[in-house]
């Protein structure tokens, strides 16, 4: 007899009891792990297939169809949109986009690494500093871009102050220049660079630096030979996280660059609004997508093979 | 309906196999656990003990042709964990962090639709059983408990359901030594007091020896040996068991000739020793024996007792272990032999052995454990 | 890299970091400051006023757009969190064939530029002759939020002790009961985080929304955009300031909440 002093539970564990349908469904699913997984995956997967994959496919289809008279497409097949893209005008846009994205990435890396390094070594200030870095990350991109306009336009704050203080007579044209777009992109994406580098530095074992010091390495050497290589995964991830959105950037160049600094994103949007060339817009969009995916693949190759879940 | 002479055992595994991909985690193992028994599965990590436990719990199912798992006589291969009459205690306690201690314990009762009025009483009694005062602990959350207290709550949560079998998956691993020893004795007492069958999985051989009625030693997905603690310790059947449990000295040799009740074995380097006669042994056969350090003694080369196996060598080291002294003797052509002697106080009655002394290691022939091939 | 302390860093590094952080926040701070400027032109500070904020209340287009943004945000979040959590459960708790590929494919929507997803959805809707409006916006938002929800919830599930669910099953709870009584309550903070992320992504979205909204509907970002394009007045500063403050408060609250309940093990 048990010391729990009660008669054994009637019925015991539920076997014959329990809701019929539920029990039968669970019993059917139990030996079928694949079915279990796919039951859960089905709704979301269907949605993503229908509203992500299928649209891309339709877009590709549109890119190889002749242009319709009032926008849209006509039935048929033609590679006209893609050959059109080979025109120097459009290739320039592609080049400009690429150069801008690279410049943004480089500047972000140059600014972001020291910031990440400082935060990683900042002791009790760490959470505050992190919060300060993360906050812009969450703030509306549109608002932040407008803030740049507010600062940089001819009647904007910087110019007003320059003129009012007598340093200049005429406003400096900052808006609608490549500089403005670059500044806007770096401003927008810097947090994306800082956070991965910080994460990487956080994981660095201080004992390694101590060991290097004991072996005679001076601060600069310790940085170059221990810190930098070990934080490389974070740096590479950060570059990817800045490069990719910069390539596909639309809003920044639209608001800060104007008509002179068209990037691919703007080109695409244009084709669906004023230019009404849907096949061409689809083609340009598809090309953009391919370039982005290619960049991701390059990253996956470049990534040090040993990195675990971190980056 | 067939009428059996005795009630079905608590657990039966009949040629149970479980594979993950191409590797067999459990390879056609069979064993029985009697009702009320404290049964341990002992082995190093990767041997299959945890998989065996999970097969009994119902988290894994045997391979399609992989045998039967029976609980109280009934085949449960297709039954989900919540359909089996088991309860389980996990290594990291697995207490529900968002529920208080009493809600944790009541959880299983609620699943069985136990009336509210009964639940409070049973929870209190379960807490008493694991020696936690209900008034103090019932309302606390798991985060407010120490490791030992959490483990007791986990126990209470399982035992309150009065399961046919209690499964314990290395439950004392994260607890410190002193408390661990206490809890080992408590678990054993609970097993006897409640009459609940316990299946205990561990890699700690001392733990298994202390608490179990019987032990199954597992290695590489198979059961290497099954028996009482005394059988496992004193009559290890394979080199693995002899090495894994306690310490052993190993000697290899070939059977030469027979004198009376003994075989004469020739080892390397001219060593000769005697082993008991057993079925299945024949002249010319290679044999391996194990001798535990505590069955050996060290003598001056001239003072060896008659009738004992003896190996002449040199003292290589004397190790102070507190309760025992280990004298390590090296002899040509054999690995070092370790002898365990009781420490009668090195300050008042020190051992006469020093490094470099000639010494003979001796033991009785009947203490040779003849090992099987693995 | 922890305990070295900020004192040991070279001065130029600290200064550089301070400057960078300052510049990262300066534009928005300035924006907010000038939302209180009585003058219509940002040039000089003429006086403190709440006038621009009051003005916002008079503008029906802004109020309607705000309402639309909230409806879209809440609906899209609810759907995305449900779908995403189910996927996360499958990924974190079940081994199935094709899992690695599935995991990889899930990142594709995250890296795909918004202009591409927006255009492709527009093309799809036109192809299907679906009228553009709030429903197409919601559909689009769900599609780009789901992968983020999955990432957040998977991370949370990975940190959650699997033994808890097993323990529940040994105590008599079947899979469904275990999910509702154990998994879900413990996952809840992660789900809330994912919901917050999803809501903010949806609320702030401009590019995709502008493409699939059609002519009839407008969300707050769309209205702000047209205000920026057309006539710039401090009302924009005001609405921007409100958005920034609201987001920050939401973030802060969510951060505090998630720090208090972190019951991932016992």
C-alpha cells in the first residue's frame, strides 16, 4: 500500500477517456513526425507561398511579356525588357547603386567598428549605450529620413545656422546630392553594423588577450592579431546587413537624392508609376533581387566555416 | 483469458531496438523489472541508457521490428507517455517555472480530473513525503528554491500520482556531494516505503551500487551485465564491467594444464597463475582475468603464503588515498598492478613499502574473475 | 570583453563614439525640438507652442490614416504572429525532412528589398484583379512580418527547456494540453516581442504599403510622405515626434517586461 494513504486513482492516466476526435488525431499523428511538422507549417507556408513566392513568379512572368498600351502587359514572350536594361543609362544606375552601397558599407564599418568596440568595453554603461544604438533601429525610417531633410535642405537647420552666424552668405546645397544619399544611408543603417560587431566582440574571451599580453604582444598587435580576426565574423555580418538594404534602398534616394540620383529601387518604382512600363520594371526588380541573393551567397561562402549559430 | 501464476512484472523489454538513422542506440536488449524493485541502468554517456529510459517513458518508440516494451504485462509500444502508468523525474528537475510548487504538484492530478477537494490534501501529503513543509513551500515558485528542494518537488510531483513505475533520469547530477548522498538514501527509503517500482538511470557507479536492488550495466547499446550490486562488483563478466565499476587489474594468458581444481595459466614474461575451473574453458585457450585491488596483498618476496598466485615485482609508487593506501607494483611484461590496503594510520603504523623495494603481489586463485569476450 | 571598464579606453575612441552616437540621434532630436517652434520656418526659434500638435487633431486625413495604420497593424500582427508561431514550433520542436532548406528559405523574404516584394505583390493583385485597399495592405504586411516572427519565436523556443513539455506529458497532458498549459504561457513573452516587432514593422512601413494601397486607402506613413513631398510644415515634426516617442515608450515597456519575466528554466 502506498504511504499517500489514498486509494489509487480511478482511471489512472487517460487512455480510454479524452475527447474522441482529438485523441484520434493525436494517435494518428504520433508515429508520423513529418505529418506533425507539416500540420504546423502548413498555414504559414501557404501564406508565404501565395504572397511571396507566387508574386515573384508572376513578376518574372511579367518581365518577359510585351508592354501593354495603358500599362500592364499583353500576352506574349519577349526579352525586350532585359535587353533594354543593357542600355548605358540603366547600367549607370546599377553601377551607381552598387558604388553607393559599397561606400555606405565601408563608411559604416569605419564608424561602426570603433563604436561597437567602445560599447563592448564600456562596463556599466553597456546597456545604456546599447539602448542608444538600438533605438534608431526601431524608429520609423521615414521619420529619420525626414529628419535628415530637415537638417540638410536649403532652408534647413544647418544652412539657417550657417547663414545666421555669418559663416556663409549662400546656403550650401546638401540635399539632392550623392552626399545626401550617402549620409542618409549611413545614418539609417549604422545600427545594423554596430550590433553584429558588438555581439562578436562580446563573445571574445578576455583570457585570450591576457594570454597574448603575457606572450609579449603590445596593444596594437593584440588588436591586430587577436581582436580583429576574432571579431571578423561580426564585421562581415554587419557589412552584409548594411550592403543589402543599401542596394535595395528606395526611400533614401527618393527623398534625399531627387531625380538626379536614381538608384535601382527608384527606377523600379518609376516604371510602375509614371513610366508605365511594367515589364521593364519587373525585369529591373528581378535583377535587383538576383544581385541581392548573389550577395548573400557570397557572404555564405566568405563566412568563416567554423562559426556556429552566432553569425 | 490466460491465467498466470504470478502477476506480470512491472517492466519487460523483449528484444527492444531503437535506431536513429543508421546507428542503433539500443540493440535488441531484454530485461525485466519486478514490481517494487529499485532497478538501475548504469553506463557511460552514449551507451544507450537514456534512450532505454525514453523508450519506457514513451518519448521514443521501438523500431518497426524492434521488440516489445511491456508495462504490467501490457504491450505499450504504441502508447503515448500520457497513456502510460509512469511518472518521471528529470535531471534538471523540469519544474514548471510559471506555476507555484503546489500547482506543479497538482498538475498531474488536474489532468486526471481529481476533484478539487482531494487535490489539496494529496499535494500536502506528497510534500510531507519528500520532507518539505507544506505551509512553507506550497506557495513558493520554483525559482525561489535551492537545487535540492527543487528535486524534492519534482519527486513529489511524480509520486503524488502513485505511478506504477517511477523513472529517474540522473536526478542527482546537479546536486552537491553531501546532499547527494543524503538523497540517495532517501530515494532508497521511499522505494521501500511506497513499494513503487523505480527505474534509475545514472553514470555514477557508486550511486548505482548504493541504491539498487539490481543493476543493468550498458555499453554500446547492449546490456553488458545484469545482476545485484554484489554480483556486478564481485563477479564482473567483461573487461568493460570490471573497468567501469570500481578498479581492476587485468592479466592475460593462455591456459596450459590442469591441476586438481585449477587451471594453470601462462602469462607473459614467465608469469604463471591459477584460475578456477569453469565450463567452457579448454587447454590452449586465451584467457583474461580481472582482480580487484582489494583482493590483492603485498608481501616480501620471501614471505608469500602458500597456494596463492604470486607475481614478483618492484614497488613503483605508494599513494595515499585517505581510507586506503594504493601500492603500485611494476613487474616485467605486465601492466602495473595496483593493490589496495587499508590505511591503519601512516603516522602510527606506516606501511613498510618504499619506492624501489622488491615486493610480491599475491592473491587467492578463486578471486580471479574470468572475463568473457565483449 | 566585459569587465575592462570604460576608463581604460583611449580618449579619442571615447570621443569618437560619443560623437557618432550624438550624430545618430541629433536629427531626430532636432526634429522633435522644432515641433514646438512657433515659427513655420525652421530658421529661427520664435517661441514655444503646442499649436502644431493641435493642428494634427484638425486634420482628418491624418486621423483617418492613423486609424487605418492601427487597424492594419493590429490585424496583420495578429495573423502574422499566429502563422509565424506555428512555423516556429515546427522548426524548433520537430525534425523533418527539408528542415534546413526551409530554414534557409525563410530568410529570403527578410533580405529581399522592399521594393521587390512590393512590386511583386502589386503585380499579383493586378493579375488577379483584386481591388487594392486595406485588405491588400494587410495581406502584404503579414507576408513580410511572418519571417521576423518566426526568427524571434524560434530563438525563444530554443532557449526553453524541452524537458518541461516532456514532463507535462508524463503527468498526463496530451500534446494539445501541454501546448496550452505549458508551452504557450512560457512562450508568451517571446510572442509579445514578436508581436511588437511585427506591429512596428507594419506601422512604419512605407514602400510596400505605397505600392499596394491603391488610391483609396492611406496609412500614416503614406500621409507623412505626401506631406514631406508637398508642403513642409512643422506639423510633420509634430507627428514624427509623436511616432518616435510612442515607439520608444513601447520599446522601453517591452524591454522591462521581458526582463522581469524570463522563466526559461527552473
